[in-house]
């Protein structure tokens, strides 16, 4: 998914929520995403506070002992996702829930083995 907000050469890289979905209702309803920013010219990830799934304090949205470029990238990611109806998890800079995730029902639908 690419959302161009006048930011030439930058895109969002979105992946489905992993094992955290087992304990996070937003993840169970597929109403959560894990996201980072990439440079379109070569697909390289932009500098962010931590690697994905780093659960140290450094991954918290309010952690400020980071280079200015990293803080700007984290804030840009949050601004874009917030503008589109997502809410960031305070302890994971990469994780966003749809603001209406509680409105999505939990479904137990069998998936055929052939898929």
C-alpha cells in the first residue's frame, strides 16, 4: 500500500499482524497492521527507533533519546496512519489498530484445507 502525502519517494510497508493477534482483539479481527516506511527508489526501510518486534522501551512512541531523523520518521508514520483512522499502540511504534476495531465481529469460519 502506498499513501502519497506529498512525500515523494516514501511509501508505507504494511504486513499482517503476527502472533500478537492471538492476544489482541484488533489483530484477531484483522483490524490491525504492523507498518514501517520504505524508500521507493530501492525498497530500503527508513531509519526507525528499533527493528520490528523489539519490545524494549526504545520502541515506545514517547521514547525521545533517538536521532532527529528517526523521531521525524516515527512521527510521519503516526501522522499518516492517524489521518486514515488508525490508532498507534503506545509501546510499539510499528503497530496500529483501526479506530473502529471493536465494531468488527469475531468470526469462526472454517477454511478449506485446499487453500
